């Protein structure tokens, strides 16, 4: 069944218009800053002035509002799923490209002067939308590394790296290049975290940034 699906996707003609529209759709939906919206509605402060300045769940958690952080994570994840499902229904074969757009939109939203989040939850949503086994691998690696290290960035980066590898090994080779590109964006957004990890200064969950 998986092989037949892959063959069907290979037969979909590449349309430049569909390609651009899928990328734009992904960017627009991916750039919805749920963390900013929720914290402002709750009067929890300006995320750009808290912790790392990011708009994702990890930084929302630094406001001390666990419920807001959980809601942000879920909504960021769901927008990744939604991007893939919409693209699949309108432009079959362009789902992975729409996912790339979503990650770029989340990390570099135009309306926030390109100051977004780091893309981990949204990438998990994209993975689940593309193929749920890839999403499961992503979640297991993310939670596993986080549980062992108690370092949010380590779990997120490990999961991002695992996604294209899982796609390749689980028979979703057509999605692997796009997932690799998304992983590179996520890693780039974590470049300061990488420097702190190498210096042994990256904070653990519960510590101040």
C-alpha cells in the first residue's frame, strides 16, 4: 500500500503555480503566532522580552503559565498538521513543500519582523500529517532525549534530525529531502542553544534562561 501511494505521488505533474501556492499556504498558516496571541490575551507579558525571545511553547513556559505553554505547543503542532492536510487535498504531492513553508513561517513570521519560534512543535505536526509513523518517531525521540537530559533544545534538535532519517527508513523517501531541509532550519534557529550546549551552559527545564 505504501509503495502504491509513493508511485501515485510520483505521477502527479509538477505545477509551478501549485508549488508556489503550497509554499505560500504553508508560510501563512505556519506564521500564526499562537504563543504571542495566547500570552497577550492572558496578560502574561511580551514573549519577545522573555527568555530567548522566541514565540514557541518553551518560551511561553518561562512566563510561569504551564497551561498557556501546553496550549501553544498543541496549537503549533496542529497548524503543522493542518498545512499538510490542506495541501494534500488541494495540491496532491505538494504536502512536504507546504510543510517547509510552515516551518519557515513559524520561525520567520513577516508580521513579527521575522522573530518567531524554533519550529519543533510545528515540525512534529508536519511529520504527523505526512505520515504518522514519522510523527511517532519524532515524538519518541523528542520526549526521550528531553526526559534524559531535561534540556528542551536537545530534545527538539534530536527529534528534528530523526525525522528525515525515519522517513528514509520507513519507506517515505519522497518526504525525506523536505524533512531534512526543515531540520536544517530548526537547527539554525537553535544555533545559540548549540553554542551553550557545547559550553555546558544550556539551562535545563525549570532553570532560568
